[in-house]
């Protein structure tokens, strides 16, 4: 199966931040971010001390003409597994608050932050097939308002109406607001279905692996657009393929093995 997909956008209401821009796509963790804020006495040193305690790959704080510029480089990750990344925007927001920047940063930090479980918007949930995940992908500034894209992967047992009910009380206060966008349905086939059994048998017969069972993924594929289709791919658990990031790859040996699995899968499907 595949989790459902939900998009949100968060907007600031009261901020002294001059500009904040980062991220390239909504379905990947915001891995770089540049922020410009007004200078305050001692703020540059406090920011540097706070940033030094984070998991950022790189950061830089400069001060010029009454402004402080913060550059942060985190770690990219696909929105289906945001916990593998480091959100540069989220870390920057946290560090500005820790450094005592006199601005209301609480809305972002309380609703989004660096957590990936959706607790800040009332959506922390997990079923037997997986947990809900939340990813902040793009941060940008337009007309003095900072907006943040939010990509949520919804467990297969949660319905769209349930999701709206769970988060409706957490979408706005005096400091910011969140708009709900698209809520896409999940894709799910029971473990005992002939389609799942045919594909799983092909995998086991070729690999001999009986430890790993069929699973629900956080990613979305074209299978959601067709009937009686399951995404059936060669990715192995425990291997970081840098999916949708720099240097994405697959091992030649795994591709060759995948061909054998697909051959068996086609035979099994024809026999249904």
C-alpha cells in the first residue's frame, strides 16, 4: 500500500523577519535556508552559539548594514521519510528563538518545528502499517509574509474527514495560520489479496528472504491512478538510495535481481 497525501501551507501574521527563503520542492525536506533579520545587540554571537549545537552540515552568520544574514545547510530527505533529513528552516527558527531574537516565532516552532510526527497540528497518529509524517519543504517570503509548504503522508486507516477533524483546532492563532490543501486517498490492498500474494511469492522465491513482509510506503506512485495496481519496486530496506536527492542510485546487482523477480511476478500474475 501507499499512505495518503495531504498538503498544507503555513503563513506568518506577525514577524520582524526581513526575508526567509529555502527549499526547492515541497516533497523533500528543506535542506538549505537563508534568513535576514534586523540586528540586535549580541544577537550574532548568540545565534552562532545556538547553531553550533545543531546537526546542520554548514552554517554562516554575517552582520552588515543593520542586518544579520543566516545561512543554514541541513540534510535533504524525501517527504515520505523526513526523519532522515535535517530541516534547515526549522533549525533556523529554533535557533533564533533560543538566541532571544525579539520576534514571535512560536507559531512555526510549535506547529511545525523540526519534529516530523505532525503533533504540532494535532495529527500525531500511527496504525499497524505506519506513522503519519510531516515535512516542511519550501519556505519563502512574499510581501512581508513568510509561507511554508507542508507535505503530510497519512496512514491508510485515516480518512480525509478524520484528518480535518483532528487538526481543525490547531490551524490558526494570533501569530499565524495554516491552510489545508489537497487530501489524497491512500492505496491499500489486504495482505491476503491474490495480487499481494502473487508479488510477494515472486520476491521470496528469488531472494529467499522471508523476514521482510509486504509493507505500506510513504511515497506515492502512479499506482494510485490505476485500478488493481500495486507499486512493486527493487528498493531494499536498510539501504539509503538518496531517493529524490543528490547522487540517487541503485546497485547493478539489485537491478539484475529485480529482473528475475519481475519475471516470476509476471508468471504469478498470469496464473491468477
